[in-house]
C-alpha cells in the first residue's frame, strides 16, 4: 500500500505526508528510549488528565476546520501558532468541563443513539447507505481504533447535546426583532462640508521643534529589524534528465494506460491508438513521472539531512550537490535593504554565530527570470521565527510551488536600531507640518460648528471660507458611496431635534476635516411584506442570544472548576 502511495504521489505534498507519518513513530522511539511516555498531560480538569494525544487530535481538527473555512491553500503559518494552540487547549478544557457536568447530571449517549449518529454521517455512506467498509477505511486513515473513535464521538455528542439544550432554547421578543430591523433599515439625510488640510500646509518649522520631536518620538524613527539567510533550493529544473526508458518499460506503460490513448476521431468507438502513434506521449509521461519521483526522493533526503544536521546546510549541500545560496538583508515585509553590512557581518563587525563557516555561496541576486524567495510570505515568516532567528536551526522545508522547495537558515541578523536626526530630518519636518495643518483645520472646523449652532447656514459658511458643500445626501448603514468612517460617524450621532439640524465634525483618513450636518433620520415601518426578513432576523438573534448564554454557562462552570494547565507540553 505504501509503495502504491509512493508511486502515485504527485509533487511536494507527497513527501510531506510521508514525513508526517514517520514523525509519530520516530518520536515514539525517542520517548521509549528515554523511558517516558509521549502522551504527557497538557491539562488537568477536576482531577481528570487531558493528554497531549487528545490535544494533537484536537489541534489537527482545528487546522482542518481552518482549511475548510478559508480554502485548501490557506497558509496556517500566517497565524500565531501559540495562540492557535492555546485556543485549541481552551476548547478542549471547556469540552471536558461540559462532559463532567453532563455526566454528573445523568446525561448519557446510549449505544443505539451512538450507532445511529455514526451511520447517519454522509462520509460513512455509499449511495445514501452506511458502509462498514468505508467506515473501517476512514478509521485506518485517521489512525483511530473503532472503540477509540466511538468513545470520542460519544463524548462529542454529549457535549453537543448540552450546547443544543442552551442555544436552541434562547427566546427572542418581537420588540427585539422590530428594533433590529428598524436600525438596520434606517437612513439618514446629511450635508458634508470639507476643510482641506492641503490648504494649510507649508508651515514654518523651527529647529527647536524638529529636535524636540525627534527626541521624544525615537521609537517612530528606527531602522527595522533585518535578516539575511542562506538557503538550499530544489526544483524540478535543478534535477538531471532521467535516462531514456527501455522499449519494455514503454510497452508496459502503454499496456497500463492504453485506455487513455484513443484517437480523437475514434473516441465514440473507443479504438485505441497504436503503440507507435502514442510513443511520443508515452515517452513524455514516463520522463515526467520518473523526474517527479526523483524530486520526491531528493526532497525527502533534503528534509532528513537538514533536520538531522540543524546547525548547517553544508552536509545537505555536499550530499545532494546543491549550491548554498544567500539573500541580502530584508525586513519583515520582505523588502530588501541595500545600505547594511555585508552578509556574514553584524552591525558591530563580528560574523554571525549561526552562519555556515567557509561556504561557497552564490550571489545575493536572484537569477534572471527567477523570483527572489523573499517575496514569499512563508519564507519571511520562517526567517523571523524563533527557531531560525534565535535558536539558529535550519528551517522546515518550505514549498514555494509545485516541485519547488527551499530550506533556509539565518546568515546574519541586524536588530532594529534608532535613526539619527539627520537621516530623518525631512520626515520629521513633514510630520510637524502635517501636525500644524491638522491643528489649524480642527480649530477652524470647531469654530464653524459653533457658528452653525448659532444659526448661520452651511451655504453661507461654505461661501465665506470657499469650502466644498454637499447637501441632502441620503445614506444607509451599509452605504458605500461615502467613506466608511463618515457613515459610521453619521450613525453614531444623536438625531436632530424637531425642525433642527445636528452638527458634528471629524478628521478623515485623508487628513481633511469634515463638518457633518444631520438633517433627518428616516425610518421605514414594517409591513406584511417583511415577514420573511422578520423570520430570518429572529433566527439570527436566537443564535446570537443562545451562543452568548452558552458561553456564559461555560464561564460559570470554569469558575467552579479546578484547572491546571501544562502549557510547556503543548
């Protein structure tokens, strides 16, 4: 079976699967050698241990859930791994507390109920009917014994039963629905008068102000942390051409795949092309398959050698005849920085302790037509990870594309450093100019709002100060014709008094000051035609209220529980 998987494997993901399969066996051996157990506790809830095995299964489920939610190509490395693990452990603890509470209150999931629940799952069915063969295959695929899975599923069903008992019984009043719909459908009629910041730029900035601002805001003027890396890169193009197949090998491939070699004109009759007619495609398919297998084998060796020798790339480089390449310095955005010490040197002079000594390395520039690896978010994330940046280990293999992988290690590191005033003088001056212009438009804006409250009209003020005025604008909460910040501000304003206009102002993201006049709040009464939306809103509110009550219930249970967490075992 393993050979069949290997033969059919396509691309980089295949050897990742092999490594994921191998790691549990390798780690089991290490723990056995040390005389310990790999299933160490990660938490204790009222005297019941939650093991690392339970945590790993829950963590895998969480990762699968995220992949299903955001797509199969979602990069989990973009998330904070520690936070993700803490969240998973928190959910595991909550589940154990709920389970204990349910059992203490006499709740049970009977064998028949469990069997019906399992048999009703579509993943265990064939043509709508439960298949024991599919069920057993699924258990083997995910490493479960039948009893182990059924115990876990029984636990899950009991927790779901408690959750449903709370979330499905939330009550929603008619007034709640009415208020939500009234607010959602509400519109507001406004006027907008803009004071442009650009009109008040070009202020005279004193030397004293420049020096003072730089001294008191040095955290804003730093050269960002940068790192350069050495790396080994493996792609299909880097591998030698495979030998020509023998006639026998081509014949065997033809016999195995001849159902696919059908003349286009004979597709209906299913007449297969002759061996000679399909020779070109057979040769191409053979070479593609053999080279993919060669990549698979080489990538597996690369992963093993860089893992077994975490402090150097030289051993893998020599064994696989790959050149150790290096990047220039780049920051956490992936931007390359030229004005820095050469690779292998720190800002103070001595060579970086994690650099491979004596390596012959290629130029820092990417080859023509070849994208720099620092354009890849996964590369940036691992280059600045604790394991690579602080500990000094080789990275895990990083898949940049199909049949394209790199392993990197820290070459040199430059911590964030303050920039001298002369290097940022122009930026400081520009910031102070903006600050003064901002202060002037805010002051003017507030003065104009006072005049409006005093009875002057927007039109007269706009004419006097040569400002742009737009009147009788009708917007809703989800309106996109105006900036989101203005819409949010408008719907936070209290409604105008009868016959009056409410005024307020704000500095927008563009830096201008906008005077807002709220002229009217428009509300539409519900009619019989709104029955469907009322029902949908009631259901949404019920789910929201139910979930809030469920979370409050869990928090109450946790207060009365004894919980010990062993975060170091995650």
